[in-house]
């Protein structure tokens, strides 16, 4: 699942809630009905957000392939960024396995001056 489909699902739930609350476009509604529909939208948004977050995680190997560097280099860059106070990714406790969000790719890109000369 990508970000657009996540937002699409949440927007669809919001539209359905508005249609259920105001079937004729306007009119009175009770706070109980609004609360009920907003709670439902919040639950769907949370579930879809959790699914998106888990489905979009990248492993060291996937990041290395996208950045055209080795997995060892990805781990070294991530460790360096963590030590410098720029949190990027998560290291699974007790292992050398890291997980990254797609947004972390930009922060994992090695500096040009440290890249291997071809």
C-alpha cells in the first residue's frame, strides 16, 4: 500500500460519514451521531496508517539496492547518523538488522565526497 491509497481510503470514510450525517446536504444533527461517525473515521485511519507503516518498511538490502551501495555501508551510515543525533531507521534490538521508512532514504544517501571513485 502506498501513501496515496491510504489517503484515498481515509477520504472515502470521511465522505461516507458526512453523507450519513447530512444526507440532504444540510440540516441538524446530534453530537452523538457526529461523535459516532468521527470515532469510526479515526479507527479506520489508525488501522490504515498502521498497515501503511508496516507495509512500507524497507530492509537494509532493499535500501542498499536503491542507493547502489552495500548493506554494510547502509548499516554504517545509519549508525553514524544515529550517533550524530539524526535518527534514521530502527535497529532491531540484539541484532544487526535495521528497518527504514521510505522517507529515510534521503537521509541515508552517502555524501558525494565519501563515495567510491569509479
